[in-house]
């Protein structure tokens, strides 16, 4: 009976990723090992499961039907394990977590490192990327998201807090160009702004009348890396909107001066998201609890002085 399950996890991972290489990376197998497993499974079943090209593998009609049944079977097995787990057993197994690069480095990774130390049977894989990963297709158990969440019935979300932000510049820049006091004063100032895939994000600030307004400056530098933006602002390139946890050490060192604090600059909501399921394994529950309790503390420790 056990032989009938041989290769099923490899097959499902390959079907979800569309790639022997990606499936191998998730399962820590070589591309050739994945290909051999799929070949043996096809031979045993007597059908072809994938249409193969040099870059991608797509399911055949038989493969699609087999995949749908396999997903249901694996889901039932996970549910059965979760019932036994009940959230009370020692967290164990492999947990894959995706997070933004810098926020993850400063505010998330230290907490998950400690979680791994506290639970020797738990293996945690951390993936740092500012792109919006596909949690299900890429096989993640949890993902940290900053900003508005899209509505989805496939996921559960848990709020971690608000990422406060402020506008800052180097003391030398402000000495030369003056310190803006309101949103209206930004006109004529140089800026270092965040842009991803050519799309520049506006700054949302509180105007003199208390209303929120989007401000777009004539940016001389656009970057998709927050740390590089902080370095540019320290070098006198202009105003920059940065998260409080990133500004803190530069303000403490006198490299940056605060122009507008988090009371005047709109921050971004931070959430954990994970695939919806009837049961939550103890490894996932332990990570969620650790991050819900710890992330606000980490951000508070890195917050710049008022």
C-alpha cells in the first residue's frame, strides 16, 4: 500500500510549479531525481502525466485528473495529522516563510531564529523577496505582507501591526534647501523615491487642514531598495520617505533628520497570510504566535526618537 504513495508529493509539487527544477528546489532534490520519480510514477500508472518542453512541464488530461485526486488525498492526510497534532505537540517539520527583504531581516528573521532554537525539531526556511510571491503555488506556509491585501477566500490573514513611516533628509541637505513643514512646502525639493517595476509610489501625508493627500515629487533618484534609498538620503540626495525602523539608526547617528514623523505620514498595515485550511499545524501556529507577539516589539525597539 505504501508503494502507491511513492512519488505523489513530487508529482504534486511539479504540477503546481510547472517545473522539475522548481519542484526539486522545494523538495531538495536534483532536477534529474525529480524526472526519474515522475518517470517511475508514469510507468506504474501506465499513462503520461506531463507534456514536457525544455523549460516547462504541463499536465496532460490524465495528469490533471490524477492531480486533482492527489491534492484531495494529501489534504486529508494533512488534516488527519493536524487532528493528532491538535496544536499541543512540539512544533516540528519544515516551515517555509516568505517576507520582504529588509523588514524580514530586521523585524522577522530574529524572531524565527529564536523559534528554531526553542524547538529543535522545527526546520525553518526563510525566503527574502520584495516581489509578491504566490504562497500556494510556491509552497509557502506563511508570508509577511506589507500594504493593502487583496480579498481572497483562499487565505487567512492576521494583522501584525502598522509600519510607521517618516520623511527625512540629511542635515546638510536641509541646511541648503530649508526644512519643509507641510505637504505644500515639498514643491521644489529633490526626492529619493521608491519604485517597483517602473511604478513610483506616492507619499500620503497629512495636509495643513488635517486631510490626507498624495504627494508626488520630482524624484531625481528612484530605487526599489529601501536601504539604498536611506544611503542616498544620508548622502544629501534629497527627501526620502522611509520606515521608522530603518530611519532609526541613521537619525541616532546624526546622518538623517526627521522632517515629518509618523503622525503626519501614512504608514502601511502589516499582515501574516497563510493558505486557508480546516486545521493549523503546530509549527505554523507557533510561528504565527511568535510573530504576532514579537514584530510590534521589534518595530518599537527600532523606532526613532520623537
